[in-house]
């Protein structure tokens, strides 16, 4: 079994990659889809947002939920969620650092 630190890092990296892809789609939305000046724009954005919440939840919580409910190992599940959160926070600080300097 891998350590919870490694699993947390892998999950945080997966989230970072997924978030980067979605951010790229949002940033280049007009280039990809053209201008959307009717009610379809907000519908598409909210659908993408909802889908992203589900994907991020699956990436960050899928394995810990399995550990918690199926494997009956809540301590490891909580550690993995904590490490994933910590690594995401570190990534956030690094991004802010790049933006500030």
C-alpha cells in the first residue's frame, strides 16, 4: 500500500491537471465556441461547473470513501483527504507566488 502522503500528492496533482484543463477551456471559450449571447452561455457554464464539481469530488474523495466505507479504514481515509487538501493549498500558494512576482 502506498503512503497517504503519496496518494494525497497524486490526487492533488490530478486535481491540478483537471483544473488547468477546465480553466483553459473557460479562458478560450469564445475562440472554441464563438460568442454566446443568449441563455445557452450560462446554461453551458453551470453545466460545466456542476460536472467539474463531480469530477473533482471523485478525484479527491473516491478512494478515501472506498477506504472509509468498504475497507473500514477511516483513519487512513481522513489522512489522505488531509494530505490532498494540504497539497492543494501548497499549489495555491505557489500560484499566488508566481502571480505576485
